[in-house]
């Protein structure tokens, strides 16, 4: 199987994805920095952090942009240059958030950054597809045991047709499939791994009662001091 060699996992927050991929038979490593020579690249987004737009400080926005978009972009650029120099094919998978696939209260930053990565994925697919290089994204829903503040887990589960939050194994399964030959004609796609959450979630106002009360308060989104 062509997926058994050369998977570089960029995972600065240590989600355990590389180990989960190895358990599925892939030669996946998560070194501290970029190392050339590997045909496949998986970039993993940082943990979710949610807050109203009016309370997001400029320096926080820039720092998160650096972690979510700038750092993976620079690695993807180096990876693409390495593949082109070696005349090799490969695959970039960006593990992002499903909050970048539709508007979601309190997700102005993470939603924007995920959407930016989705655009980079599609552009990479168009520009480098003729060279045998594919790019796709796995947009993950709230992870069990890792839901950020503001999220009512019971409400999120109730809003999910699959009846539960996402597990690491769900992410590893999607990544393994995309890297494999059965997905060889899948390119430039955003694969949502959220049990259907983003299909039904649009019908509710906010991710928790506390968030809903805050967003609908007369001092809208904390603007009053």
C-alpha cells in the first residue's frame, strides 16, 4: 500500500494523531520541525478557543493566526518545494475544525482560520494536482473530552445525528482513507468528521445556555463597560 511510508505529522499540541496513524499501519512520525524527504504531510490545528468578536484582542488574534495558518503554511510551502525538487507525488491533509464550514457563535477566529486553511487546500489541489500532489482537509467536530469552554456537551451531542462527539480514531480513520489508494481521485475536498453536527447545528442560537444569554443580552457581546 502506498500509504505505508513517509507521513510527516505537524502536531505541535500533541494530539496523538501520529501514534493513531501508526496503529493503522502507516509510517507516521511527528518530529519537532520540518524534515524533507517525506511524501505525505498532515498538519493538525491547535485546540479550539472561543470568545465573542468584541472581546478578541488584536495580539491574541495575531498569535492564533500564527499557530493556525502561518506555521502550517510555511511547512506546506517547504514540503511542496521538496516534492517538486524530487519530482515526487504526495498528499497534504489539513486537520482543521468544522467551525470553518459555517458561521458559529464565538468562533470568529477559529472559524476564519479553518476557512483560510480550506482555501489553501483547494488552491494547492488546483496548482499541484497535475504533478500528482493532492490536498484535502479533515474538518473535525468537537472532540469528546476536549470541548472548549462555552460548549454545552449534552446540547452538542443532542445536535449531532451520530449521537456522540468525535474521537481521535474518527480523525485517524479519515486521514488513513484519504492517504490511501481508494481516495486517489479525491482532491481539494473538505471532509467533515462531526457525526452530522454541522448539518443540524444551524437551527440553534448558541452552543450553550450561558453563551446564548450573553449573546442576546442588551450589553451585546460585552461591548458595554
